[in-house]
C-alpha cells in the first residue's frame, strides 16, 4: 500500500496488530468485508459524524460505518428524526442528506479498543476524508477518541478542547466540534447516553452546520 495515499488500501500494513486480526477474521468469515472501512455520505455535507472504529460484525462485515449493528440502527433512527437520512431502497446503507459518516480508526480493533499508535497511524486518513468535504463546518464526535482525532485532524489543540458530552468547541481553523458519548449499546442500554442527550448534541451540530453565513 502507498502510505501517502488519502485512504488505506485493502491490505493496509500500518498497524500490525489490526492487520493480524483482520487476517484472522478473513479466515473465519471470508464473506465479510474484513478490510479498512471508508466513510460514506453526502459529498457536499456540512456535518460530519466521526465514530471510533468498525464493529466486528457491523461495519467490518458490511463495509459501511455504523451499518449492520445496534449502534448504527440507533444512530440512523436519530438522524432520520432530524431529516438527515432516509432508508435506502436496497441494502442496509441509508441515504444521508448533508451528512458524512466515518471513523477515527478504519480497521476493526480487538475488543473494540484501538491502541494509541493505531489511532495515530489512521489519523491522516481521517484528515483526508474531512479535507475532501468542501462545505464541512462541524464534526459531531462520538466519544473521546473520535473527539481527540477530530480535533487534531482539523488543526485544533487538545488542551483547549477537553471532551465532554454536549460541549461545543470552535477551532481557530474555522471548524466546530460538538461532543457526544458514543451511541454504543453499552452506553444506550445503561442510560449513559439517552435519546434526549443525543438529540440535544445532534441539534447543536445541525444548528452550527446550517447556520446562515
């Protein structure tokens, strides 16, 4: 793979632990995607949503962020309430309106826990994805790792932008970041993230994205 490419290749070697896990999954489930998962959505999006990493039987299986698992179903239901996505006619990838969705880490990590070096290695791909959105104004970061990677990818400084659910950070680069707890099943089932909490964070991001000027 060309390590200067804007997106990782199917057999990206940058993270040996993730590459080994990917190969093991290919042996167990050869019909799955089992490769780095690219973002998807509206190329004219003003709002980007950044998650953590592909879920093993979700995006790692389908090849689309937040599809095929409970977290994705929860997220897309909330986006539909804001008229930001619509059911697809076929498959399990909804049609996004003015929204682009991606992850801080492109390959599925064991136990859903990427290591710091893996997060760092994948950050150029996140930066490239966000740079490719000419109308981008705001990122909704789902969780602390997505927040940290998004801040760095957009040229912000972490000491000045601590993660907190519902926090709004306006970066000197002109972008804004809105924080939310990740819509993982653990967070939604335990009540750490409620529908009202997520709706409020999403509304904040939407309002910034669609504000005049």
